[in-house]
C-alpha cells in the first residue's frame, strides 16, 4: 500500500491517480499509523517552504518522515516535498524573512535559482546520476518543473542534475529515500515510468 501524506499541500488527487496506475492500493491520509505502516510514503508539496513545514507540524509529518528514515522505509518527496527534506529553506515569508528549518534528512539549504526568469516552469532534460534506478530506461526523457528554489548540493546518494541559469539538484536517491524537484505526476509517460520504477524498488 502506498500512502500519500496529506498535510495541506500538494497535488494530492493527481498524485493519487498517477501512483494508482501501478496497480498498488493508494490512500491519501494524514493518519500516522497508516503512514508508518505503508510500503511506500509519498510526500508531495506545492507552494512555499515555510507553509509546507507548518502543514507538516500540524499532522506530525516531520516525526513520521524521520521515523521512516530511521527504519529505512521507502519514502518519495516531490517538489517542495523534496526541498523540506533538507536542513533549511531560504525562501522568505511573512513569518520568516530568513531561513526556515527543514526536516533535516539531508544536509544543505534550498535557495533561489539564479536565473533571469522565475519560476522555472516547463520541460527540461537531466543529467542522470550513474546507477540511478528511478531513471532506468528514461535517462534521455524530459520532466516537468515548476519552482523558483532548489537544493544545489548533494553530500551522498545518487544525484541527478538539472540546469536553469545554474545547476540544481533535480533528483536524489539515497537508500530508502528518494525525491524529485520536478513533478512526475505531471510529466506524462516518462513521469509514470519513473513512478513505476520506484514501485519496483519497494
């Protein structure tokens, strides 16, 4: 069973439909026990870093994610759901003009992409990391991005890179955890293949 964490952010229904194409049972939930028992947990995200962290706090999502990390349970972050897995977000908000603390699974900060036009919106090809299982068979495909901030370093795991004004981390695979800055559920056949690839690792 695949649980999609409902913490008030993300394209929950489109994610639900995309992951359901694998034939797996998919539930959208904020129930702690279901999220901890699921074969795979999906952490979606749309909007601002601080708002997403606030939403996580309301459903004890940070605790769920950290426990799954400690137990090496497969977890997949999407867009802001990837960003919040890092130490800090540098996206200013009314509540936090400086940095916002993230979940801290991975070291590093999420900062503004240095490009002339933001947000970065549209299809981009990637420099896929050697040994990637997520991108097996779709290494040359393009994926759909909508973002203005990104992580720009990866201390461990298999890193896949995008470039928009500057290099940024488009995906990371680190043991049981993986994440994509792009939206696989909006990336057509290539995105669905990536989702199927992830399911195949569970």
